[in-house]
């Protein structure tokens, strides 16, 4: 993820539409990315401004990515990310201050705000890094529903996850071990192949 974001050097070749990533301007390339990680960053004062934000760059500069977004566009992003589900519980709705380190929101709620931000900013590549980690079952379901829907609207989506049940409709799954791809294919194939993915899936189902 850090290599794709242009924050980490790499060995070998990593091409974007046939162009070596290291030959691209990092700042220009990042304008084509949206990112949702397992620890949502909400640095702005209010919930509204956190949805309108661009992701902080390497210098931690934060800019409004969509200051011109209409109220309808904002509301659609809030609805699709299931933020609207808990907005009535906040004293000032979308203009509620989120507090230091988003203390007013639960982790699941903060994650949904981060998803709404990604939905409001169309991109060429959507990067998802364990987006449902540490969430309760209800928030996990809502977040994954929103992200699966978002992946259909983006040109490409790459997700790192251990939540295997949500991968049934994805185009390809890469199973990695020690930084190497050890198995790849679609969910329907891998789940019955008797390989590493099927083993992981069986263990996951036992945990549930």
C-alpha cells in the first residue's frame, strides 16, 4: 500500500497503465488515489469538513478535496457510507465537532466517515487497508457494504483484508505469505481448491 501510494521505494517493477510508478510524480499520482485504512484519520474540526477533506499528504498538509461539493452530493456520500444512520444521534448533525482524535465518534462511526470521504472523491485507484479491522459486527457489515458498492464505481480497487467472507464478488484474490503471492483466483475457485485460501476460510468460519 505504501509503495502504491508513492511513500515507499520498491525493488523490481511496479507499473501503472504501463508506466513505471517511480517515473511518475508522486504528488500528481496521489491525486488519482483514494484510501481507507484501519485507523481512520479525521483531522478536521467537524464531521462535514472531514468528509470534504483530501487525505493528508506526506507533509501532513490537509486540503478540502471537494469544497464545491453540493449538499446533495454530500448527502449521497453520507447515505451510501451509512453515516446517515447515526447522524440523528449527534447534537449538530453533520456540523458536529468530532473532538480531538474523533473522540465523539466510535471507531466504526469514524470509519464510515472515512468511507464517505472516499466515495465523495472519484479516483482511478481505491486502496483499502484492513478497513473493517476492530469494528463491531454491525459497523463491519455497513462499512463493507459501502466499500463493495464503491469498488463498483471506481476504475480499480485493491484491498488488504482478513475478512474473507466479503470477497465473493471480487475479480481476483491474491493470497500472500511472507510477502509472496502463494495462490490467486476467484472466490468460487479458491474456496473449494483445498489450498491456503480454503484453509484460511475454514479457520475464519470456525472463529465465527
